[in-house]
C-alpha cells in the first residue's frame, strides 16, 4: 500500500469507532445473543461467544447485562430473535463493500442498506459479487516499534498463518478464524499487547481513494455503519487523509 500508512489507517478507524461508542453496546448485545443461540451459553465451549463477551467487557458492559442477554438467547428469558444477513456491493471507484447485519426485520434492513448505497454513490450487488475479494481470518495488529522477531516467534509457534511488517513499522499477524484466540492469548502472555485484534473479512487487494472520491467513500461507509441493524462494514478502500 504505497503512500499509505497501515498504522494511521488503524488509528483513524479506532477514532471513528470511539466517536460511535453509543452504538457499541447495541451491536455487542446482538452478537452475544446470536452467538449464544447458535453455540449455547457455555463460554468454555463457544469461542464466538467468548469473543463477544470480551468485546462487551472492553466496552465496560456490566456482567449482569451480559448474562441477561445470554439467558435471553438460550431460552431462559423471553427475547427478540435476530438473524444474520450479509449484503455486498460497490462504493466509489468500484471499491468492494461487505455489510454484515443482525436484524429482527429483514424487509426493513434490506431497504435501509439499499437506500444507503443508492443515495451515496454506491451500488448494491448480488450475493457473492465481492466476497471473493476478502478472506475470513483473524487479524492482530501491533504498534510500530514492537519486536518483529519476538512477534514472529510467538505467533507462528501458536499457530499463526503469517506475520507481515508494513512500511510504517506496524506488524500484522494473520491467523485462521479458529486459531485466532490461541494466537492472541499467546501474544498477550508474552507481553505483546495488540492494538487491534479481531476475526474479520480482510481485503486481499486494496483501492486507494483520495480527495473528493475519498470523502464520498467515507460518507457512504459512515452512513452504512450508522444503520441500526448493521454490525460490521468491511471494505477494500484505503482512504488517504
């Protein structure tokens, strides 16, 4: 990604997420409920639920709120049933976008996502139209200045697929989805604290956007992320500051 800083991009993304902190609890609660409904309420036997609970704790969600939503999902309390739906489409300059949603009203959600794409310069695609441009994997980012040798030794020993050092010094550890938790725990146990750690849809190739195109793309992404039913938005745009 010539001319673009991986580290700056990560910091920019984290800053935007912090600005939208009010939505974090809503999204995490939905993730907890879907994970618990699909895999049961036992944290030790449900990796997806463990990750969701970790996100909830990081967002300072009270333990009783976490437990109540697990109980709702597993049938111990009455609650709403959410389904997961993925939408795909194109943004400015043909950039690929994946929108993951959790909803109790499929008709409402598809209408809102389609409207956002249409109004802000994108096009909604069909299932599979852009997903092939992404890889489902664990992604762990460590700050510039972290020992590359130490990261590589610990990560690969724990089962990571690859360790990439970017031009700005940021170190990116890639894992399979099932190996993510073990690699993350191994890094933390070795005193290597990730700046970002998640199971994600990682773009295989990126499209650089700047100026007016970059601003339009950021607006489209912001509108999609602000929709109530949207959990995550993945894209392959590198937006220059």
